[in-house]
């Protein structure tokens, strides 16, 4: 009962973060920045897409939390110590009167299973990992090397030695607390793995990891909500980080539209980038004649491939980064919250 009621509080906190993410996504739907794979620049995206990526990860966390709550409300009462109750207890009626949706159907399983606790701890650990990844992104993006965002002073701490420092301690602690959540799960899994079926005193070890996980989430979730709510998005710095190598894929796709196979287009664009690097210019600054020397498929309309905004708008599939796709995605997010 305690786990089930506590999960309600966790669900509410996760939902608060999601509401903030949707609101901030609406504000930043047109803010361009580099998208990254392998921690290297890949293609231009919009900042809203990153915020919504976090939203959907948390939406899966909410689904797992709801499932864990349902499992926690399977009633073990009436199972006795092992073999059930000899006095005609109506377990179904007992469950209904206490507000439980169902009973555990086997008396031995009822006294020995701690699945509900393990399921909650697993869900808490996954939620912690998602929060940790969000924190890592924001730690990187708030560093002087990126300066894409600025953490509000109320969620940062000065250095004990270096006067100029403003450290993202709130995010670092959020990232660090994930270790506690993972440790709590591993602790109870280790306790349960070698037990024979039936009650064993070892099972009293289920309390501390569950309580600690709930306490930890109670600390980090409001902090992450506060960080996101007060976060300053630096559109100018994101725009400065855009470079024409991010449009290499668009250039290859341009050639594909001209009838060149993607494999061949990939090779040609590699040559274009090498030529531009040799000459110390952006690929968009290469004369058309030089491009045509690499492939006759290049024409005057190749300039359409060197437009960051157009690149984003071409990604119009479901879940993509175009304005239309983002509007649909935000609508789905709002419907998910309304449910």
C-alpha cells in the first residue's frame, strides 16, 4: 500500500517535468542547433526535438510506474504463512473492501514474491538513467565550450576555490543519484535470486532499497523540474554552432533526387567535403564548375541543399523535426498528458 501510494507522488512529479518540457518545446520549435550522434555533429535539428525526446522517455517511465503500482496492489492477505486460511475468509471481498483490484492467486507465491518491489526498483532505476542522461546533456550544453543553455544560479554552485566558476551541481547530483537507484535494484535482486520458494527472513531486506529509492526520486525529480523551468536557451550560440558540414547528408540526398544512387552520392559528397577543406572554404562556396567536375548531376539549384532551415523542413515524416511534424508531436504529447 505504501509503495502504491508513493508511486502516485512519483507519477505527479514526472508529469510536472513533462508539462515543462512541452511548454519549453513550444517556445523553441524554431531554434536551430546541431544534432549529435557519437558525440559528433550530424545534422541540423531544432531544440524542441531534444526536449520532446526527453518527454517521450519519461512517458514510458510513467507507463512503467503505473504498471508497477498495479502490481503492488495485488493483495496477499488470506494466504496465511504458507498454505492459506482455514476459516473461510473471502479474499475477493477482503480485497474489494480494502480497495485492492485483485488478489495473488497462490498462497505460497503470495508470501514469497517480492516482484512488486523489484518492478518498482527496476522502474525507478530506468527513470534515474533517463534523468541522468538529461542531466548530462544539460551539463555539456551549459559549458563554455557549448554555451547552448545557461543554468539558473539557483541551481548552480560556486567553486570553493575558483571565484569565476558556476558549477551545475544540481545536475551532477541528479546524475550521481542514479547510482543509488541502480544499486537499490541490484541489492534486492541479489537478495531474492537464491531464495527457495516460500517465506524466508531474507525478504525483510526489501524495505530499505524501496524506501531509499523513493527518497531519492523525491529529491531529484523536483530539482530537474526547477532546472528545466528556469533554463535559459541561448539561440544565438546554437546558431553560431551550425556549420555547413551538417548539410552533407542533404547534399547526398540532392544527388539522389537527381538519380544518383545513395552509395555513389555518399562518395561524391565525401570528395566535395575534401575539396572544400583543401581550399579552406565551406562546401557551399565551391564554384558550380568544381562540383560538376565531381558529378554532372550538380546544377544551379544545388544551393537548395545549403539551407539549414530547409534541411529541417525536409524532415517531415512522423516524429521528424519539420514545423508540421513538431506540431503533430506536441499535440500527441499534450494528449498523453491529458490521459
